[in-house]
C-alpha cells in the first residue's frame, strides 16, 4: 500500500510540474506523449484505488489554473475537454459506445474535424458585437483576454448578417501557422531573445501579453469549432449546420471538417488527415469526432471532464524522450561539420530513431547538451529527426558537456567559421578523407553521374584502401583491385566496371552538378550548361561573366571561380575528359540556339508514380523546356502533374484550384517540343 501511495504522489507531482511549465511558464519540458502516459497511469492507479483519489489530483480537473494577471471570468457553460483515443480499437470502441447508448442500429451521422493544436477560447458576441474573449482556464473559470483577442484579424469584432442571436458564445482555437512561428522565432533570434518551443506555446505566450500591442504583432489566427451558450435566436439543429451558420456570420471555420457516416468513414478520414497533416501549414495533433445532431449530443450528455458525444483520435506522437549516448561529428562533402546525436533507439510515430541532427555549433550551445542527457526528439513529416530540447533535471551527476571539436575529426586540419554563417568547416580540402568520400558519393549519386552499384560502403573501402583519391581514379579501377574487396566478388566487380563505362556518357548539366561545387545544385548546373555550352567556355569565364548567368549570384560565382582556378581540380577535370577516361556528353544547348523556352516561367510540381519515365526524367525534360520544378505546392504553382498513387499534393492542388495534368498530357507537351525536350535527356 505504501508503494501505491508513493506511486500516486510521484505521478501527481510530475503531472503538476508539467502542467505548471506548460500552462503558466509556456515552457514545457515533457513531450505530450509522456504527459499522456503519466496521466493514463495515474487514472488507472486511481481506478484501482478509488479511495485514494484526492480533490487536487490532476485527474480531477480540466486544464491549467487561471493566471492572476488577467481578470477571471466564469464560463456560462463549462469548456470541456475531450476524451483521447489513441488506437483504432479505441476509436471503434468509442463509436460502438455511441451506437449502444443511443440504441441506434443505423450508422450514426458524425462530424470529423481537425484537432487544432493551439489555445481554446470562448468568444462572446452580444447583438453581434464581440464583448468578451476568455481562455479555457480550468474549464469553469477562465481569463478575460478580450483586449488581446481583439487584435487578431481572423476574429470578427462584429458578426455580419441578420437573425443574429442576442447572445452567442462560440468556441474555437487560436493558433499560429508554422510560417508565422518560424518568422517569429527568427526575429527573436535576431534580437538575441529566447525562442519559443513550438507554435502552440508561442500562441499561448502571445495571448498572455499584458500589452495588446505585442499580441497584435504576433501572427495569430483562429478557427471556430463549437457553440457555447446562446440566447434569443434560432440555430440549426446539427453541429455541421452550426458550422455553416458561423461561416455566414463571418466566423472562420475549417475547410477540412467533413460529415462522416459510420465507422469506416471515420477511419478513412483519420487516414486522409494523417497523410495531409504536414501540408496544412499549421499543427494538429489528431482529429475530433463529434455526433452531428445537437439533440443526440444532449441525450448523450457529459461526464465530469469531457462530453460523451465527442472524442479526439490522436496521431502517434511526434516527440518522444530518449537518452543521448554521444555526439559524433560528421564531415560533409564541402567540409562542413555537422554534429549528430547518437541516441538510445526510440520509436517515434512508428519509426525507430537512432540518430538526430544537432545542426551546428550554435545549436550545441543553445541546448547545452551533455553525454547521457535525456532529450526530446521530434520527427515531423519527412524531415530529419531533431533534438528539440534537453531535460536538464534528468542529467546524471558528473555528465560530460558536449563540446564542438577544434580540429577536423577526420584529418585533424584546422576549422574555419564562415563569415555570417553558423556552419564550421574543415580546411583540409582534398587531404581530408571524409570530404573525399563525401564528394565521391555525390559524384556517383543518382542525379549526378548515376554510377549504379557504387554505394557509400564501397566508396568508404576504396578511399580507406587508397585505391581511389579523385573522381578520375574511379574510372581506372580494375577487376583485380575490385574483386578482393568486402561484399564484392567477380560478378559485382564486372557489373561495377560496366556501370562506370556507362556513366561516362552523361550530360553537361549532370557533369557540372556531379563536381559538387558548393551552391551549384541541379538548377544552377543547368543554367551554366545552357549559358556556356562547353566546359572550356565555362573555365575561361571571369567573375563578371559568371554573374551574368541566370540565378548565379556573387556567392555561387565565387565558389565556381575558386573551384575552377584550383590546379588540382583542373587536373582532375582534364583527366576525366581525356581520351584515356573519356567522359563525354552530347553537345549542349547554347543560349542563343534555344529558339524559345515554351514553358518558361511555368512552375510545376510532380506527385505520384509515372509510367513511361521516372520523375527525375520528367523533371529534367521540364527544366529543359524552361519550366521550373519544385517539390512543394503553393498558390504560385501553375501545374500539378499527377501520376499513379498521388500524395496529398493532389487534394491540396484541388483546394487551391491549381490545374492538374496527367502523364499523357505531359508526354504530349514533350512530343510537341521534341528538340528541347530530348537534348537534355540523359538515359
Ligand atoms: S471541441 C466539448 N473541437 O481540444 C468539446 N476541441 O482536448 C470541446 N480542440 O480544449 C472541444 N480542435 O482546445 C473541439 N475541432 C475541435 C478541436 C478542439 C482542438 C482542443 C480544444 C479543447 C481540447 C480538448
């Protein structure tokens, strides 16, 4: 029994501390997933020992305590919380409970919404005028934040239209978009101020300003998702109907809400939103399922903290806690040194994470990270996992602080910090084996010379055994040298030599890109190839002539000049193009030979699998026709090319009214411009 006492006390203390940091300090230290787990553990323990429930237990209240700086107000109707569903089984059980409670055989009409990750507010309109805005507080008592809320442009100060109720309370979420958040943090950093941990905390912190002028400068927005108390006036009888009515009165509601009939539709909606969540531009942490008929909602009623007619089906957490084993320092192709956190493996949203980037020396300073620290790692969308923060309180005694090295970990050369940049670089250049390996990996990669079978591990071996120093050496490898290598053998060695032979026939832009000149990506390489037509012309260009190339600025020109003037590079280039090795490409276009660029200025995005060519080939041909090809869809995209099994971009394009073309239409375009389209064809 003493043990249970102890456990209960410990869980309550942890949860109280976390809630204090989250609600009062706006500086959370626990990931939400960990908070949820502790809360579930406490609930289960209290269920097993109900006589030990105390009135101040975190399970007994809805949210954080009201803060003193603002006037407290009583909510006319309590602002409830939502039951959390974490798995499909939870979700199906919830839906089944609804059917049973309503004794309903037919699938129930439901409403699916985004679970916005911001700050819940209640807005009170009297005769159409915004008279009060309040936070949720503990659900019964909140804080009046009217002055601050009045600065948010998404929130109408006066409702439009007629037949407005005398009193209308609506509930919704104030939040910050990711773009707004990034901008705010960039500004904070410039001023040397503290960064916000995430958009939700930034929104909460912005609403807690005593000076509304500060709130006004914060990029806050609002979406309305529910009803509070209403007096005098008629409202539709369904939740969906209310949302439409709100919209007509000028209140913003989400375009992502959907009416759903039955369990299958709910699961499908969950899938759909899970896939699109990172394209929304703002954070959500799940979906909310609501019974649509207000009459049925009333019939179902509420429990202490949450209604029975709604629940949140949460996404797998994006953040988890784990231990930092150590930090390694990786040297990239251009010598930039990136610290990488080696972690105790942890599953985040279904994927095991073992490493996370720590970006640069500034980030190491910001985090004040120590070996053995407990860290929060985050995986959002397709980005590389990040270390978000360190929980300093959990640091083992005597832990060693992580320091940025003062010499290159691969070649011990000195390091230099680029002016105005966070990056630190090894000065070793080509004597640095790490840089050599990375530039060879880049040279052989799919978008560069595309040398099939020449993977990372093989390159490591070739450099370590000093069989290869430069890109030219790759083409001098012999069967005898290759066969004894680990994981090789005669067949693979023969295949590799054939692949090397094949790679010699390339295109000028690919070749330029393969050289791995800093800042020279595929697009710049293409512009350079188009502009100069030949390597000799490029090599004899001065800085002024380089800057004359589209999209080549001073930075790119300097790197190019530096690279091309370097005697060692000149030697390697000459060797690659010599008859002995024989790298070659068809005569590229010279700018004045290009009759026109039929797709000039047209911005394309590709999604899904194409049949008759790869995405990369389609991209190259579009670029050759003067089009721009981007990975991200935005309002400024002109065309979306859709293949089989398109991703979430399709729905987004439909929403933004961006014209959609299929593979056939694309091929027709290429066929009507065969000359430009084919000149850059690479395979
Ligand atoms: S309805 C009685 N709808 O989730 C129902 N809440 O965990 C109460 N939230 O305090 C809320 N998106 O801050 C509702 N579409 C949505 C929501 C939503 C986010 C938040 C809200 C609420 C919390 C409950």
